[in-house]
C-alpha cells in the first residue's frame, strides 16, 4: 500500500467512515504493524487538535429555503 492510500484509510478509520469489518481489519493491522500504528497516532493527534465547531446557516437562509420549497417545489 502506498503512503497516500494508507493515510486515506487511516483518516477514514479515525473519522468513523468505515464499515465494521473494515474497522476490525484496520485494528488488527494497528496491533501488528508498528509503522502503521505510529502513522495512526500522528494523524489522530493532529485530528484532536483541530478546532471543534459546527457550522449552521443563518436562520434567514433556512427560512428562504423553506419558503422557496413551499412555493416552487410543492406547487
């Protein structure tokens, strides 16, 4: 596996974007491959340092979308 695809798989694992069987596979690899475990730990530490925030659209934007859907889409 090349470095780019390895990092992609690890990021999918860290963000919970894998199936249960894929998770088990990655977890087994992490237990047996010290280099992979080190990469995982570094990526996980980086992810934990990212700011925690959620983006919500302004209430006016939501109202505009709902209004449009009532008049244009449902008509």
